[in-house]
C-alpha cells in the first residue's frame, strides 16, 4: 500500500469517527467536519500522482517511413 493510499484511508477513518461522534451527540459542526474529511479523502483521488507522468512520444520514433 502506497503512502498516498494510507493518507486517504486515514482521512476517511478520521472523518467517519468525527462524523459518527457528531451524529451521536447531535452536533452539526462535528458532522460537517467529518464530512469535510471524507470529501478531502475523496478529492485526493483526482489529483495526479507524482510518479505517473507520461512521456510524450517522440514523433521521429513513431514514423513508419523508412
């Protein structure tokens, strides 16, 4: 499991715990904070990973003309 996945899971677990506690004591601000942690964990999914940069193909290498 990568570092990024660990961070996402940690944010998700923290968000669920905070949200659940806010639900139990009926505190809207804690529920919103828990939802914000969950949203942050979900948004991390859409950011590009640093090690996945794709190299642009070289036009000279792809030519079929000899």
